[in-house]
């Protein structure tokens, strides 16, 4: 059985969530399995070309994988948060949603210019949040050339969009459909 098959067996699909027609890929069942979590972390870490200074986790499920990957890669953790969640001086990046806009932010002093940053999240769909995170990190002077995801939904084009931004995309499991 391949790594993708093992992980796929630990990810449950919840139909019609959060709205009809969506097949929600739920990683909480993967997180409940210590061997599955280790397999996901080790597999993502093995795919990364180092060295890496920081692993940037996107709120909220990226926060689960950022620390485990950071430990495996001997790196620190950079938090990419939703608007209004960080104290102190921050920088922000707006991005488009299906209906409107949203904003992510990070501490203004979270990285030194030239820091090599790996972006991580649980899933890449349309890529809007991930692309905004890349812009934010680059605005702060970070060098981000790689991103890692447990799940890719290739039909939604997020991985291709990131590749268009000169990001090498690593994902462990691909699911067809939304």
C-alpha cells in the first residue's frame, strides 16, 4: 500500500459540508491516529529540499503540521493568522474569496530578510489563502519556494496557481472533485 493510500484511508469525507455539493476532506481522523500523523509528517519532511529556517503554518489546520515539520527540519515556526488575531505590530495581505475578501497577517518582526520559509497547510484547494501567505512572507523579505500539503484538490487549481508563483508544491494525497 502506498503512502497516499495509507493516508487516504485515514481521511474521512463528509458529503455536503459546509454546503451541498462539497465533499469535505476531514483530517481530524488522520490526526487521531499517531502512526498516520507520523507518516504524514515524515513524508512531508522527506519531500522538502533544505535547509529551511522557518515553517509557516496557515491558521488553523496548518498550525497542526507546522510544529511537527519544524522539529523534523530543525526550523522555527511562523504563524500566519486570520485578521485581528495577533498582538503587536503586524503586516497583512488581502485576498479574494468566492464572495468578498479576507485578510491574513503575521508579526512584522517574525522573520529576518532572506529567511528560507516553507509554507504548510492541511489542504490546497483554489490556492487563494496559500498564495496570499506567499505574498505576505515575500513582502516581509522571506524566501519561500516550497509549500507542503497533506491533501491536494487538483481540479480546483491551487497547486497550479502556486507553481505559477514559482513555488514547488508537495502534497501527499490527491482527491478528485470539490
